[in-house]
C-alpha cells in the first residue's frame, strides 16, 4: 500500500505512516504546492497511490467521474494532527487494506469508519 498525502495534511504524516510500515509520500515532495485536486488524483491513479486527505473535493471527484481508482482516505475530524488521529488512521488502513487496493472511499472520524467501494453509485 502506497499513500499520497494531500497538501492539507502535515508532512509529519509521512513519518507516522512509515513507522507503521506504510509507504507514504507528501505531495509537496512530488508536485507543485498549488496543484489542483484533479492533478493530484491523476498522479495517484497513474502511480498506484491511495490519496490521504482532509478535503471533501476528492470524494466529489470520485462521485462525479464514477472513478474506480485511486482510492481515497478522508480524515473527517476537527484535529487532523497525526498525534491525535494517527493510530486510528493506521488501524483503519490495515483493516481495510484489500478494499483500498481494489478501489474504495474510506472515511475516518473519531466515532466511526465508513467504507464505500468504487465506483460510487448513486442511491435510488
């Protein structure tokens, strides 16, 4: 599993994830700081990364495009510090690894973790 950490998260996430045995790179080491979410998603998809973000735009992109990859992990808490939610994120990544490799949207907040398989389908 390889994670691409979005600009809206601290580069410290790289070390927290690496300590848990998860390969991770912060976008600031790969591309422009002002890159669009679409550019980040394209890079992640082409290079087999899972996007870790605090931004709801990535799930909106998946919904609008009916994308099957890349997987997206959304942190939905007020405090997005790896010191506060890092252990919960690592646990969710490990628990949902096979689903994320296949294509999924994983949302993690302090109370629960929700998984949706890609492509996202509209509820009727």
